[in-house]
C-alpha cells in the first residue's frame, strides 16, 4: 500500500494525504476522517452508519468518511456477491449532513488500484498509469451476479476489481 500512497501523494496531493493519514499507525495522528468497517453481509452502508452513530458521542462530522468493505476474499465466487453503494450519502442526523463518493480503492489478487471521480468519468490509477473509465462501468466494482463480465473487467485485462474501500467527501 505504501507505493500506492506515494503515487497518489505525487499525483493528487489531497487524496494522497487522505490515504497517508488513514493508513498511518501513529496513535497521535490528527485527522478529519472517520473509517467505518462494514461487512458484505450487512444490508447496506446505512446500517454501518447507524451503528457508528450509536457508538460514538462525536457531534462534529469529518470532511471525509471512509468505508472499509469486508468481503470473503478467499472465496472464488466473491465477485458474484454484490455490495451496493450510493454515489451520495445523507447522514441520519439532525444536520442531515451530505457526502459524495469521490474515490474507490479496488482490490484484485493482492493488488490495489484507485478510481477517482472526475465529472462524468472516473480515473483509474494503477501504479504509474492512469486510465479513463466511464461512470457506468464503475458499477462493476459492486460485483456482478451474472456470468457476463462487465465492460470494466474487459477493459482492465479481465482483472475482476472489486470495491475494497469507499471514500466520501462532505458536500459543499
């Protein structure tokens, strides 16, 4: 993950800094980011948010929310299990704080890539190479219940990328 963080920090300073903060082990690191872990079997991200709200007394919400999606990665048919995620989130709080999906860390065979939102397209960063991906192809990162491979998997040499972490930024 260090190489990915370094590449992101060079190419996109804001996102690179977010990853550096999220993965740093230092206990006294200050950050404006919540990391929420949610299993593939839970109904949706709303369940994870509700649980997080019920276990924290924090009244101020961070600039970023990250969701670490826990899948059964050793299962060969994991790509057939769909984990749905919205492009926009509204927290069930008094303030009804809104967040927008800005990045997805995807995983396949011990390798990570990052998809960054850029208007109608997403940019996939794979080591030092960047690819443009239409928004409609991003749905392949949720999983696929049919035998037909989504366009994204064809375009990335049949690597079956699946969402590992979602990063939301507070809406302006």
